[in-house]
């Protein structure tokens, strides 16, 4: 997966897929201390997840203010993960814009299925066509609690 980094601009904000722009220490800090879905994630697991995903950073003039990643085969399936914006910039539509950029990414067009899991952001994702799984009985999982 060696795609050219892409950038999307809106006012004073930029969404970028350039991995060199990511402030991974800040993202890891948020995930391990502030998220409900990755609380306590180890640095090793976090860095491995970033290495194997298409990552999107949201930036203002000072630094990184948001993050999201896509896990995909780039042919049939994609999974949105770790999508968040810092509390100090929430309410400005940046989370919605980040998801728009992720779903519009050129190399992710034509996929059969997008999935995600959320406990509290159903309204956000429904705006993009996500809905509860129609046949949840078809889905299976192995759920392990690991760092």
C-alpha cells in the first residue's frame, strides 16, 4: 500500500494521509487515556495498527487535532477505526468532515462493504449511510481483551 499522500483543506484545517505528519504520541495518548474503545492500548499494538492501516490526520495551524484510520483490502472491504477529534475542536463539524474525507478517498471507491463499531456516534455515521447490520446473525467474532 504505497499511495501518494493526499490532503483535503477546509478553512484553517487540513486532513492528510501523509504518515510523516502524524503525531503518533498524541494519538496514542488520546486512545489509551480518553477513548472507551482502546483504553490502555499498548504502544506496540497501537504502532502496529497504524503501520497496517491507511491513517488520516486532522491538523490546524498548531498541530494535530484529529485522527482516523481505515483497515482495508482496497478491493472489497473497509473498516473505519479510531475516529476522533480533540475535545477543544469538537462542535465544528471536523469529525463529520474527517469521515467524508475517509469515505471519499479515491483508492477506497467501489468497495462492497464498509463497517464500523460505535457505542455513541450512530447519528454521525447514519448521515453517511451506515445503518445497523441487517443480518447480525451472519456476523461472528472472536473478542479478546489485549493491550
